[in-house]
C-alpha cells in the first residue's frame, strides 16, 4: 500500500500538504527510508546550527527533532486507538506547549537521535503488524477523520516537511 492508495477522505485537509510530500514507497518502507534520511540529515547538521533560531520564537533544530519524536508518538497513539477501537474520538495536542517543555536543547544530539531511532523502530513494528483491513479503520482526532494508514503516511510527510524547513530556513 502506497500513498496513492489513500483517498482524501481518509484525513483532514490540514494534513494534505504533509501527505503530498510522501513518495511512492509502501508505508513500512517509507517509514524506514525516512528514518535513515532523518538520521543522516541531523548527524550532518553543523554543531553551530543545532541551537540556531532563524527568528525569535521559532524552534531550534534540536527542538524540531524532538517535535518529530513527540508528534510521531501522538500519531502512533491515534493509529493504535483507531486500529483497536471502533470510531475512537481523540483530542488534539498543543505542539508548541510540548516544545516549550521538551528540554531538547539541554540534550545531546546523539541522545535525541537515539530516541528518534527507537521510536521509529517501534512505529515500524506496529504498522508491520496491521492487516490491510486494520489499516483502513478510522477514527477522529482533533475534530478530523483519520485512518490508520493515513496516520502512518502523515508521520512520513511531517518528517519530510520539517527536514525541508530546516534546509530552507536554518542552513
């Protein structure tokens, strides 16, 4: 199953931009390739850019990396709920509050990358375990419909989006 198999009714309009960034790989392969690309990207990030803010109030690359981890955990939580519960309804989360309380800038880049890698490995294992029927199940998150498989592709596209932002505005 690839992103082309998704119907736009499987996710809210807000997520369209993220999902449109995902290539043609099947979901699990896309998650794995994203892991490799993100690890390489952040490992290559110059030390002097890791705490850089291109504008007051914007996140540093370290905060963005931990935002990817936090967001992935939230999207996985949603996917698991929708996979196991009929028509689950879940609230949204405030990513700015999460970032403000993350302490990402006090952690080493290697520690953040280790956490990212561990979370991604668990995400891949979970999505690999789902049947085709389970991947099509849906629920509501933050007042928007979302299928299990769309949540997986959302993780991939969200990750690409933030790597692109760092490349364009921080480097």
